[in-house]
C-alpha cells in the first residue's frame, strides 16, 4: 500500500493525506490552507488528484484546517462518504456553513472597498461628480441601507470596468451540499471505509469529537495497521476527556503512525500560570479603561475560555465586566457541546453539571449573533472582554474588532492559540511582541487589515497554557504511556523546524521517525 502526504506537511494548515491499497483510495482529512490570500487560494482551489478517484474521506475532527476543503471536493466528482465521529458531524454542520458565509462576506466587503476606491476617483474634492468621467452608480449607492452593502451595485461596477475582485472558494449552497455526504459513528466501532479497509476512532482529546484513526488494511494476504492522530490534545484539560492510552488488542501493533507535531519542540507554560496571567491581564486592562480582545477558534478554544471565565466569575477572581462571544458560530457550536455530555470529563461533571449549572451560560456573558449587535459592540467604550473568531485572524468578525481596537494602547489583544506562518495573527504576535520587547520605543508597527493600515498600539500578550495541542512532552507522553507498538512514525502537521526537531527527538528516544515532503509517497509492504 502507498501513502501520499499532500497537506500540512512541513506546515500546519491544509491537512490532507491519501492512503491507497488496491482499488481503495482513502483521503485522511481535507483541510483548508490558511495564510496569504493569493498563496492560499492557489493551494485550495486545485487538488493534486481527481476527486472522482477518492473512495471515502476519513475526517479526524471538525477544525477548518482539517475539514475546510471538503465542499470543494464534493463540488467535483467525489462520490463517496465523509466518515467521522458523531460530534464531528454535528460540528461540521455549523463550521462548513460558517466558513462559506465568511468567504462570501469577506469577498463582498473587499469588493465593496475596491469599488468604493474606484468610484472616488470620479468625484472632485467637494464630492461632486466629475462630468468628464461619469459613472452610473454613486458611492452612496453601494450602501443605501447604512451598513448593508448592495452587492448587485458592487458587482455591476466590477463587471462594467473589469475591476480585479475576490471570489469565495465556495458558497453556502456548496457547503450545504457537502453536508449530505457525512456519516457519524461512535468511538471504538469498526467501520468499513473501503473494500478491504476498516477504521476505528479513538478519543484524541483535542476538541469535541476529535479522533485518532486506526486503519486495518487487508492486502495481498497480509494485514497492515496504519494510525493517524489528527491533532492530539492535552492531558488534564477541562471539558473533554484526555487522549486515549488504551487501544484494543487488535489495534496496538502499527506499521506506521502519521503523527502531528504542531508544538514538536516547544513546552507549554503551566495552566496555572496562564490562568494567573489571564486574571492580571483583565485587571490591568480595566484599570486603563480598556478592553481585552481574544481571537479564538469558535470550536474548542472558545468553549475552554468560557469555562475558565465562568469559574473565575463564580470565585469572584475577575472584575465584573461584560463578556461577549461575538460569533454566531461559537453560539451554535456551544449548543453542540450541550448535545454531547457523554464527551465531558469528570471534572466538568463535578464542577458544573452536578450542581445544575451549564458551563457555558452564566450572568455576565452574552452571545452576539446579529451584525447590528456586533457593530454596536465595536463602538462600546466601557471595559469588556470580547472572544471572536477566526482564531488566526484571517477572516470573520475578529478583523472588524481588530481595526476598531488595535490602534489604542489601553486595549489588550490576548493570543491564546497557535498562529500559523503568514497569517495576520502571526504578524500581530511577532510584531506586537517585538514592539513590547523594545519598550514601545519609536513608531508602532503598522498592519494591514481589510485593505487598510492600522498602527499596532494595543498591548499584545500570548498565553500558551490555553493551547489545545499537546506540546513536546505531552506528545511523547502519549507515545510512551499508550499500549501502541509502532514500527515507524511519519511526522506531519508542524512547521518545518517543529517537525524536524520532533523527529530528531523521537529518534533519540528510540523511535524510527521521518518528516515527509509535500507530495512524497511512502510504501508499506
């Protein structure tokens, strides 16, 4: 059998690997590349294979960097199933539709800005049309109802003057069509995914529904075992269960384990330190009359933050200021958590459920849904906390909160998750941290957000303890404490330095590990 490593190879986003045996071609994840718009668009639009050849997709979890290209796959001639856990299926119902909506909304906004700038050239400084260069549409026609963009007027100008514009990768109709391909299964159930291939999911502890996949492949009279971790979570974290360590007897001996390495050479700060830093950050911002803005993935990180803030509120450890979750997706995903209490760990049951409390609903928290509510929140001047998506600041409402808050030094932007290379979140973290380290001397860094430049004057702080990814010690702990016997490990889903460092670390511990390159084939006899 052959495995080809296509995505999240020496990088973090765009997870995708192809497993081939006989007539079976099983795709492991189908994630969206995130980063520079033009680079990501070219990577996302074209598959390195014909979708028609794929037998089925096995999806490790619902995060967009693992699932976000599925609507593009199903737009092609893919005729198989998308196989995942039940909670992953439920979460994707919201995540993929939201991803499509964000692409449509961002494209509309960017095209509006392009057309507005173009039409402005036809008016003189007093706002009157230049009769020598007349257009059929006035700038005010682009937003006749205040904040709502007239997409038809924008499109009309783009078509007439052949302006460069942005197209979404796929729309909500494409995403809705994709959802019909999903099939959800419980953990520990053997699932037929190919003519001679079965799969079983085990808890990975990363997010609700995330699964480690163990494949049994019957080929030429031999039985091969392949494992795929997806993303591995952390031990002793709130809400969901820890990564599984006890695998069934017939799943223990692996010919190959495809393993993530997001934090392959890094060690997270203790959770206790992050909680203390979160408290002090909130107090400091309130004392300055500012607010705390937290970019966070709507699925997983947001719920953990809400859980932590709820505990702090109950214990009166933070000021009594409003907490806003400005993401319709986060509200919907939180409802998915409510539908799957069987996924919760003992701590969550003891801390909240057994006391009759919902971990995600408490006095002082508000879930913002409408655009109007979100716009009003951006104008709010009283101290508050905003949790908003997307986690890497590449799209969604977080961009609008950033453009309203990033230029004011009394505000704080709190980084609580991984920021991939070339994302806006990574630029904020690196340039903001460098500015802080330099004592804020000289002009502030300037960042481009939604085609406009803003000085980065807000305080930037990173808290590593809230990461949903295992660090180097935790990844090794998973390998060492589990009952798996592994012949070889393919190290993926990490920037090149992280993957290489983790592979060397594993070799020092006695494992046979390698870091594949994009498009590389690996054969198992």
